[in-house]
């Protein structure tokens, strides 16, 4: 299917709630009393809270879209075949429908601990029975950080990679699993995650900020606008949205990553005249040697969208301009802060 025609993806599953475009700071857990600097954080697609608050149709649709993402499935399948040895104990963090656990069984795992925080785990249990894997998969309902398993695992599999790479909390989950759930030297899948940023022009995507000042609104919504300005949004970024080359913002080796905020800074060069609306971000990830997944624009048939970190006010820029950017993301993917400035013409 050509780019832009895919009817549903991780974002549109949220769109179908009838809400306007919604933020996705992470699929990470949201505690009821958790607040950001602006108050309670929004619900996050994929998180347990999001899943529990959405209808079954939305949760099922969210998972179906990921299962239909052929490139994602193929990469995970190849990486699991290459990484899981017969007799291995495997832990699958965020098993969803159980698809990656099923692949691990097919690769010869003797036991898979499939951890899932959302209600999709009920379907996963039935699917494991229907597909003949129930004798080898133990489903554990809850957040991986709250779950224990009775034996250390040889292999960790997780697809808690968000549209902005870090926003589903993968760094925090893997750091915790390394300490508590895995044997020393266990195989990690993925092994590495890189985050890319690029200067973006997108009037449509910036509307999530600008529309709070629409003349159609009757009251002063600037407080809501300020929240929108500091929110990580989802967007489908096309190459035509990019004002220059991307820059690497983080290169995380998951075997040694620390459970700490990731900070990064750099310079971007503007290659064409336009209006700067924010930073686009996306990821690529090494699942195992020779096997990668990414959501580099254009998105095409991917179930992933892209991250969009808006500027408070759009900025006219010209070819040759240089921009400075700073970014910090908490390891659990919940808190994003960024700065983007033009430094010279
Ligand atoms: C992107 S989906 C992937 C689902 C499935 N593994 C697949 O590949 O189709 C991530 C799933 O992980 C769950 N999840 C995210 N972080 C989790 C965690 N730390 N512990 C348990 N479940 C988690 C979410 O509820 C969601 O169902």
C-alpha cells in the first residue's frame, strides 16, 4: 500500500477515540498520582491505563495493526530465530497478543514468561492455547517491574519501542530486567536503539499547538496551549517536511544503558527556506546482528508513526541557518523536554 494510505496505525487507533490528535509521551506506566510540571500526564497509547480505559475494539485494533506491520513482524521473527536457542528460557516484556512469545516457542524455547500490563493478555492466553503454545508460555499480568519469574531468563525479547523510540520506556524496562529477570550475559533483543532528530516544517502537525488560539474558541485557552507546547506528539513525517539532514540524538546500547535520563544536544543545518515548527524524531534499532527495525520517514506501511516536538512559536528559517537543539528524555520515556533555537542566519 502506498505511503499515507494505510488506514490505521498506532496513532489512528487513538484517533478512533474521537479525540483530536493526542500526545504519546510513552507507553510507559502512569501512576494515578503522577504529575508532570503541568499536572497529570495524559493517557498513553499502549500503556495499561490507556488500554484499560479504551474499549476492547480499540485495544484489539491497536494490536492488529502491529501484527499487520509485515516489516516489523519479519524483523522480529528473523531476530528471534537467530537469538533463541533450543532449551532457552525467554522473557517477553509487553507480550501483547503473544506473537513474539509464539516465535520464541517455535525457535525452541523451553519456557517463555510473557509479561503484559494491559487487558490484551486475556486474548493472548486464548491465542496461546489455540496455537498450541500454552504448555510453554506462562503469562504474567502486570508491569514487568512488578513481576518476578522463578528462574533467570537466557533471552529478553521486547517490542516496547515507541514512535519516538524511547517513549514506551524500553530503557527502564531493560535496565530493570537485567538486574532481576535475566542471567548474566543474557541475550537482549533489541540490542541497540538510536534516536534521530531533524528540523521539521509541518503546519498540520503544529496545529496541535496553534489551534488553541483559533478564533473559533471563545475563552482564553493559553494554559492548554502551554501544555500542548511541552508535549511529545505523534505525526506522520514525510521527507518533504524535513528542512535539513537528521542528526543522531542518542545511541543506546541496551546491555549497558543506565536507568537514567538521556540528555543530548547538537546543531542542525537548515538546507532550504521554510518555517520551522519543531523537531521530528524517529528511531532505528538493532535487534540482533544483521537485523534492524526503524521508522525513518516516510512511514509507509509501518505501524509506527514519528515523534513531533513542537516549537512554541514557528520560526522563519533560511537555507544555511544553523539551529541548536537540546533534548532530555527520562529512561521510562515519560518526561521529554527540548529546546530548539536558531543561532545565525
Ligand atoms: C508495542 S506493543 C507490542 C506487543 C507485542 N509484543 C507485539 O510485538 O505485537 C507493547 C505492549 O507492551 C505492553 N507493555 C509496555 N510496557 C510494559 C511493561 N513494562 N510491562 C508489561 N507490559 C508492558 C503494552 O501494554 C503493550 O501491549
